C-alpha cells in the first residue's frame, strides 16, 4: 500500500496535476481539441503523432528506470516445486528414514530435529533455542524454542522428544537409530527442557541430535513393534512442509503432495512441493519431463540440463580412494606406494569420468572437516614415478612391460589386482589408473562385483590387494574407526589394514578430546602421518548434482552429509518476487500460530451472551 501511495504522490508532483486543476477553465475544450486536428495538415498530423509517441514511450521507460532504481526485489510467497525421485518410500516414519532415500527426502521436508546443519556443514539450532554441554562432554541439555507447534496446532514439547527417544531405544521398534544412542539416558526437566547423558562421550556425538522428533499424540496409538510398517491415521509436521495428499497405486506410494506448513517457526515461501516417485530408471526418464527439480544420477546426463535449468554442485562428505592392503609385502613398501601415487592421474579422472564435477582429495579429511596443518601432497608425475622404481632396482628383464626384482632370493613382479563395485563410473576410474600404471611398468588386473558380493566375499574377509572404495565421513570427523589398528578386522573400517602405534595414540586422544582446539591439533598430526605412510591413495570426492529450474531462487546449499540435505535452507527458496522501496526493511512472513496457544488445536468455545 505504501508503494502505491508513493507512486501517486510522485506522479502528482512530477506532472503538476494540482496546478492543472487550478487552470481548468483556461484549458481547451474537447470541441476545440477536435477542431485542432481538423485544421492541421496531414504532414503536421504525422509529425504531431510521432512526437506524441516519442513522449509516451520516453515517459514509460523513464518511469520504469526510476521505479527499478528506487525499489528492490524481495521474495514473495507462492509457487510450486515438482520433483521426481528415483525410488519409492517404504515408511513415512522418521525413525526408519535412514533405510530409504525417498523416505529420508520426505522426512527432511516435513520434520525437524533438535539441531540441523546449515549450508556450510555447521550444526545450528532447529527446534531448540539453545543447548549446553556439561560433565566433560557426557551431558547435553536442550531448551526448546518458545511457541513451536505441530502443523495440526498441538504444541511441541519435551514430551514429544522423550516419546521419540523411548521408541528409538525400545528393541521392539527396531529403529536403525537405536545403535546411535546405546548407553545414553535422558531426562525431561520441564516442558521445554530435556537432558541426555552418554556413557561414551565423543566430539561428534552432538551430530546425533539432528534426528527428527515425531508427535506423541499421533504415533502413540501404534505399538512399537508395528512402527516399521504401520502408518498413522493422520500426519502432523514440524518441518517446513506438511503432507496434504498421498496418491497410491496398488498399495505403492506414487506421489506425495506437500503444502506449506504455516506453523513452522520459519515458514517457507514455496506454497506446494509435489514429489513423484519412479520405481526404475525407465519410469524416471518418462516422469522427469514435468519436473522443476531433479537429482542427476549420472554425470553423462549433465549436458541434458543446460536449457532452462541450473545444475547445482553440492559436496557430500564422501571420498573414494585406493586402499592398499598393508599386509602385502610390496604394497607395504614406501617407495612402491609413492611411485603408484605419483602415477595416479586424479585430474584426468575428474575431467573424463565426472565432467570436472568432483573434488581432488589428498588426505583422509575433506575441506569441510576444517583440519588445518601441513601434510604431504603427491603431484602427478610419471617421470618421477619411473625414476623411483628404477632407483629401487626394479626393471623389465623379460620385456613384457612389467617390472621385476629379486628380493631375498625370490622373484617379484609389480602386478596387482584391484577390486571394486560393478558400477560404470568406478570401472572407468579403474581403467584410467590401469593405463597410467602400465606406463611405469605396473600391471593391474580389475575385478568387479555386485555390492553385496564385494562386501561378503572380499571386504569382510579382507581378500584383496587393492580396493577401490568410498568412505563416508561425518562433519565432525571421527577417523578412529577408519585408521586405528583395532579396526583392521571386519566389521572395522580400517580397509588398508594400517597399523601405526603413534597414529593409534593420536586417534585415542582425539576420540576423547572435547576441546576443539586441542582435538584439531591431534587431527592435523594424524593427517600428516597418514599421508607420509601412504596406506591409501586418496582420489576424489564426486559432487552431488541437483538440477533446478532457473526461476527457483534462494538456493545456497554447499556441504551435505547425505542427498536429503539438498533441502537445507528450503524455507528460503522462492519462485515469485515483488518490489518494495529500497529504504524499506523487508521482513520474512512469520508463522501463523494457533489461537489460543495451547496444547489443543481446537478453538476456544464461544461465550454465550446472557440476557
């Protein structure tokens, strides 16, 4: 309204409208204007019309430039996002969301946790207004925000948090989150405060509190042992969106329509979010034509999204490496490992396999882990790799292209087997490495397996020389499980079977250190020692590609721990815009809270007027 008033005032002042009103009696009448056009000649009419049109267009463009220069564009509520997802939801319960990508996506959009990640990978408050860590990192106390509500109007309280934790820890529920909170007790202090105490404190334990809270008044009717397959009669959301409609076909969920949750503490601008689920690649290709948002599952498809789409590069906390079995005599040799590292073309892999959409990795940590300090970096250098092997006495005696050497009376050749998953991109990576190692006289045989077969027959038994595989990190890294000598046997994650007493001590120290500064010093030293020892050749971290229509703005995602975190900051995405005066402060719309604010979503009964 203020913008309209300002414009009216501007036009009155600029065109002297009030003055024109004063001289109304002196202006030509309509009859005189009509006579004017009759008495002027045709050339004069054309000239007059020309200058009149110039005046009109000039005035319009001047007004437009003035309007734009004196106003600013801000988000406006409204608009619909349509996304097609490869995969189908199995259970719309946050306690089981980690088992299925589609469920995890829905959970991220409709539920909130005590904490959440921002676009830089930092933990920040979600449903809580503050928290504190006590008792040497063993106790965590959370205080909920004021006036936070489920989408049905019920108030979110510490009872909902306690109810969720009881279900997680109940063996009958069989939630995959149970293992995360083994040895953890909790206590409701008051309606807004709850504390957790763990027997096993660790620096990354805080990340566990990103789990989603479920509404007690909705899920209390479902027995714990039926939680994994029973849906509630109604849904209530605590996240940016709420479930409006579920469309099924033969008992399979094909589409879920989400609507803006106006009671969320930071309501989104987007009005609707439609999720369509494809059971396979063929159906995905058919359905994606109507989508505004899509995850790109193959790097070869990037070129198909150039027109009308922006392809966002998100950085998952995952890297791939060649894990060198340190129980192999040759792969334990420092000079051989150095030569293999120098002959591994990381830039070529990133360019040819990932279209440049991957990050080069040089250590067991990623940039989002924020570990500072010097460490050894091996730059691609075929010539130097050959020289190292030559100086170590390796030579091609029988001219078959493979280097040999006699060690303690036994003949050895530089021939290894690489094991990896039967997956197109990993096969391409393996073949590039194979061709480059061939140049320095190293033979590489490639064996591929289905994921479960690789796990059971190769990784579990540690039956490999070189393993091309990925490691997934947390934002607050815990390298103990990947590099401590106690983790060399399955189910440990020390895939290189790496053992170093100094590193073990550092890992034991950092896993208990709560002081961030002291812990980072230990992590920096771990990084330095591992890169010196070369138990693995760190390769790349592939980007997660997310395509959105260009009219969707406000996206600022960067680091993600899983694909569902592409929705980080979705409350700030917008499609529609409006303009306001530059000097006017813009405020995002506030949540619409129930009236009265109580635990009941129902309005207060009206009082009858007594006569």
